[in-house]
C-alpha cells in the first residue's frame, strides 16, 4: 500500500488541478455563468475536505485488511469525484462552443 503521505499529495494535486482548470476557464470565458464555476469550486473543496477527513480517520487502525480496504475506497472516491468535476467543467466548455 502506498503511504498516507503520498495519498494526501495525490488528493491535493488532483483537486488543485480541477480548481486551476476552473479558474482558467472562468478567466478565458468571463461571460459564462459564474455560479456554475463557483459550484464546481465549492464541490472540489468539499471533496478534498471529505477525503482528507477519511484518510486521517481510518475505521479500524489495528486491522491491516480493513485499513487497506478503506484506503482503496478513498482512492476510488478520489478518482470518481475528480472525474465528475472534470465532466461538469467540460459540459460548461461544450456549451460555450
């Protein structure tokens, strides 16, 4: 299993990429709906906070199998959550085209 430190870095990297892309889209298309971009940003921050809370509080720290299952679920939720956020941003870009 990868280290908790590495997982936290992955969470930060992916969430900050979504945030950066959202700000870039907002600056390139200032006439787009700001509330949609703000919603994506708020959901990205909420996802990061939820994932960090889950990483810092595994359910059964003494059971290695349960910890492995827990961290695999966190990783899966990270990738699914980031993918959903990217899809929402892509949908905004498609509306613009």
